[in-house]
C-alpha cells in the first residue's frame, strides 16, 4: 500500500476525471465571464449531448469493432456537440436573453427552470433506465510497471488535451476570440467598438455547450448515460470553475484537474468513505470561497456603486 | 377521494411553512438559497431520532428541531452569506446534498438509506392526533401555518424587515446607512431555516417515518416555485403558491390519470413555471406587498 505505482494509478484516474470536469467547467466559466451568470442548465445540456451522441453511435457503428468504429465514435461525438450547441443557443434565446436587464435573481431562477425541464423531459422521453455506450474498441487495460491505464482513459485524455489547446488558441488568437474577450471585459464598450455582443453571447453558449457534450460523451465511456447524470457532474464542474477562478479559461482547466485529483486521492489516500465522495467538491467550494473567493487564478473584483 | 383533497391541504401546509421561510430569504433579502430541503431533512431527523431513539415527546422535539435547523442555518449562513448571489445558490445547493449524503451514510445515527420507522404519533392534552385522522392533522398543520404567517409577517414589518429590503434593493447603500448587512442576512437565514425545521418535524409525525430519499433537491425547487409563483415578498402569496404547486403535483392521482400522465410531467411543468414567470411576471401572481414606496424603475 502507498507504493509509487499506486500513487500513479490514482493520479491517472484523477487526471482523466479532472480532464472531463475541466471541459465542463470551461462552459460555466465562459458564460460567467461574459454574462456574469451561472448557467444552471449546463449539466443538463451535457446530458442531452451524451444521449444524442449515444443514439448516433448506436445507429452508425455497425456490429463488429473495426477501424470504422472509431470514426463512428468521433462522428457521434460531433453530432452530440452540434446538437448541444444548437440547444445551448436556443435556450439562451428563449430563457436568458429576455432577462438580460432584469434583476440578478431572474436569469438564475430561469436557468434552474430550464435545467429541470431538460432533465425531466429526458427522463420522460428516454426513460430513467441508464444506458451503456458500446465500447468503440477493446478496453483491456495496459499495465505499465504496475500502473494500469485503460485505452478509454488514453482516448479521454487525448480528446481533452486537443479540445483545451484548440479552445485556448481560438480565444487567444482568433478574431471572434478577441471579440469574446472584449465582451467579457466590458460589454457596453465592446458594443461601441462595433462588436455584435448578442452574436458573441450566442457563440459563447454554442462553444460551451459543445464542450459539455464532448465531456458528457467521454464520461459515457466511464459511467452510464442517464437523465440526471448532468446534475451532480455539472455542479462539481461548477465548483472546479470557481476553484480555478470563475471567468478565467486557464483557471477552469486547472480547477477541473485539481478537483478530479482531489476526489480520487480523497477516497483512495485520505480514506474518505466512498459514499461521501460527492461532498468533497462542496467542502472544497466552501473552503476556497472563504480563503480565496476569487479562485486560484481569478482577479479579485471590487463591487462598484 | 375527499381524503385525498385533505392530504393535499396537509402537504400544502407543510410546504407553506418552508415557503414562508424561503420567502424571507429570497423574497425579502433577495438571496437565492437552494437548501430548504436540507433544513427540512434536519428538522425531520431531529424529531425522528429524539422521539424514537430517546423517547422524547413530540412537543419537546419540535422546538429542538427548529433550533437545530436554525443553528445549521447560522453555520451555513455565516461563511456563505459573504458570497455574491450566484455562489450562494451553489453553496447552499451543495449543503443540501451534503445533508442527504450524510443521512444516507451515518448508519449509527440515521440508519442510513433505510431511515427511521415507527415514529410515535402526536398527542395533545391526551388526544392523539393520528395522521389517519386527516381533519385533526390538517388543523394542527394549519395552526402552525397561521402562527408562522403572523410571526414572519411581524418580522417583515419590523426594523429587521426594512433592513432586509434595503439590503435587497442596494447592499452598498444599505451598508452606508449603517445596516450591518451580514448580521441581518444571517438572521434571515436562521429564521428561514428554523421554520423549515418545524415543517420537517411535522412531516415526520405525519408520515411516521423518515428516509433520506424524501429530501432531494426537488423539494427545494418546489419550495422555490411556490415563492416565485405566488409572489416574492408576499407571505399570503407564497401560501397560495404552495397550494397551487401541491395541487399540480398531486393532480394525476387526484384525477385518476396517473397512468396517463407520466411522473416527470409535473417536474417539467415546475421548470416551465419558473421560466415563464421570470419572463412574463417576475413579481408572481399576487405581486409584492406594497407599502407605498416607489417601485424600482431602472435596472
């Protein structure tokens, strides 16, 4: 017990989980950066994305596992992403946009409503029974010096890294990314500079939702797909966004990975009972909010009159 | 059938108590707390454990339940109320989940997922108020609702109520007027939690058993819907809201359509209510209680 191999084993597990949290956290943080509002329905958009991905994958994968299966897997993922992106934009249009100048409480309540609508409609349409995503390839763990890594974990890590790098490049280098940063800094001034802020907000929702769908589809490799899968996962990812510093892209990535590691090590090494695993995130949230409310990488914000 | 209507009114009463507490927190102070289910659970378990394990009388456990729930309100409020609105929502939601998690796992105290059964019935001056006697229990619950209404209405009209409204309208201005905002917010939280504890205690002696699975996030959402639908900042309105929401939630059983209407339907409807009310009628059905001040015009 407590050997180096075991440590690396938990580290790998935590990293995979953390990568998924990070992808979800990015959606929260991007929306918060621009609208200063928590999209409570984000976790449920993730759930819808993984269902759609699963349906597409089941429809096109065929019987035997071959080289096409992996292609089908990615196509299904893209399908789920596209669907979620559209869903995110529509939700923003209907439920959040009319409330942009309302009190702070209004969009929050509306978002809780949307979250409830999505998760319960899914249970209604697709049943509460959880579904399993068919494996796109053989998942025999690869054992390397006592550390076993499943091919799924490798796939998850690769996708997560690609997504993160492309998002970072998109935000830092592209014209739209620049407009997004400007909008998040000061929406009114950005508008005066000719940035169509409504369009930027829609794009932000689309990207965030697509990332959530990716995360949900990857998560489906490790756990099953069910209507309430987004709730707890979404909440934890939100905690990750806050830990990293909400509104900060790198912060969300860091926070997600830290939270994944914390959960894995908390159960495996600190001996926190498995039943209380879900509490770790919330304790982390309360501690970070007390000690460093702006998060690890966030800037402290002073409320102005 | 008629018994079923009485049952709806009993549940309306129990939830109205929680809604009154939520109204103080959300309607008056403008804080989005999502943890009424947690305080509800604490109240229920306090009564269940004290009366089953230690053999206490219900009337002794009731104030203890309110006190413990209030104390947790204080404990959770003190750190989290320094946070801005949105963080508070998540932190309180997290707290509700933690409570349920602990109830599920602390086997020696709460008997885990099995819960606690055989809670003794309430008796008052030698009369037993059995949950099977719907009229008696209805009366008991609504006496509590009436008392809570008077008490919370009193708070809202007092110096504290005015301070809470000032905090909601503009926290910085309130601070500069010398209002200790954190103290008032924590008090609102304590009162809001305590009454949910009372509701939990009543629920325990109505169902005569407690299990963790009852106290889900769904309960907090229902209570929130009641406040939003009735009208934030109006105690009569939230009691009306409680009735409407309970009526909706038992509608399939009431009309014998539970085979036709799927159980998710009401939840979807609750979601729709939240969204629609926010967009078209954020003040709720009855609206806020006016006290002759100008309504806030601009953002």
